[in-house]
C-alpha cells in the first residue's frame, strides 16, 4: 500500500476516478503477497503491482469495468483455470484479487495514518450480500477510525480488527456462510537505528534507505555524527545514549545496529535495545570482542535470554571486508530477521464469530 500513496493522492487531487486492486490470498509460487496493491485510473494510469506482471492486464480490465459499473469484483487466477493461460500465470500458483472503486475519503484517512506511522488494519468485505460487498473499515489500536458496515457485524469485525493488529498478521476471514472479509494489517515502516557515525554507518544508512527503511543515526561525537557525513539520514541525534533513546519510539519494526567499538556507547545502547521490542539487535566486533562485551553486560545485570537476542558478530557471513560489504552483510541479516518476524499469514477460515 505504501508504494502507491503518493501517486494516488496526486490523482485524487487532479480529479481522477481510481480503482484499487488488492491481493487477498495466494497459493503456490505467486510472486506477490497478500496485501499487495495496484491502483489504476479511468484514464489509464497505473501504479503498484499485484502479480509481478503476469495478471496485471486482466486486473486492469476488471478495474476499468468496476469503475464503469461502480461494483467491486473478486478475481481468481490459477494454473488449473483456463483464464490463467490467457493472463500468463503458468508458474505453478494461483492468486485471488479484490478490485473495487477507491473511496477517496477513506483513502485520505488511511494515508494520514500511514504517514504518521500509526499501525492500522484496513478491512474490506469481499463476499456477502450485495449491499455489503466492498464496504470498508479502518481500525487502529484505539478503535474505529473510518468506515462502517452499518449492521450487527460492526462490533464483531471491530474486535477482530484490533486482534489482528496485536497479532501483526493480515488474514482472510469467513464470518458466516454469507460474509467474508479481508484484513490488511499495515504496520509502521521498518526503521534502522545506527549507533555510531563510523564509515560502515555511512554505507548502512544509504543502503537501508534504498530498501525503504526509515533511518536514525545516534552519535554524541560531533565529528562523527554530523549532517555532512550523513546528509540523507532521516533523523540525526547528537546526544548521549540514554538521552538519545528517550527521543525514539522503538517498536517491533525497529532494527538497532551498534557500530562504535566503544563500550561507553555500545554497552548502554545494547542494554536498551535488548530490553526493547526491536526485531533485530546487532553489534559490530570480532568473536573475541563480543565475548568481552557479553561478560560486561552480564556483570551489569543482563541475562542469557536477553543476550541470546544479540547478533554478534553482526551481519551474515558473506566474507565482507570493505565498509560497503559489511553494510550489505548487516542489511541482509536485518531483512532476513524482518521477513521472518513479520511474515504475513493469510488464513482461509477462522473460528465462528459467535465464539468471540
């Protein structure tokens, strides 16, 4: 969703009518995950992707038809389906996509939530009676933000949405024989915090931004942590560790890399990081350096379980030697950890709502 926000907002400002296509479930080797989106206009503009190219033409045609009829559609493409050969999906997988006219007001509320890095779940009725299909709700941890089903399902779906946010997983849920919804959980952008403005951090911040991560650099030493060395970092904090981390909200979408080789900076940063919900914590240094660091941290009250979270030596073992290669090794391990922790789990069925 995030990759289409700018274009869709621009199209809305210019008065375009827009259709939104969302992957709601995949099987086998389909190239795009549930929650992936594509938007298109009646005038032929397209942004985003729902299949990596193999079903886009058919989805565009369905989107244009939805704009003409003002009716949503649930599409299925698969190898066992003759349609699959027409659209080019012959890769041993299948995919279901929901296409509907975009609700401008709800989209702007959703965009505002994502820009503010607020975790939300976007719920859409994908199957049911005609007057409910396509209805949408936008829910945050504090409750309903926008939209409504306008019937007895409103409160149960609200509870399901909040539960999905806490679980952090998107899902397709059948509420009754006649009603099915897709819950697209949208978490804050992944963030990487680099502690120490060393040469590796320069390369790390640059690579992280290329991969779509929000970047934060902490270093109280003005010669190392300054805007000239880090002109493109999102947030530069020139404070000592405790004060610096008080300025940052660490979430389950945060990675922390400690790179200074200075225990006065690394150790307090790691104590905070290993007690936080950060999905990744790593520290630069050899095995010998890491053994000494572990001993210091244990003497300072940290437990084996806490230290077991620490990736040290930092990064995947790719034989890296230059700062740029070490940055690549670090980001490879960060991405691997992020995908493992935030893997989308799409469920076809759920427990009956009456059990809620």
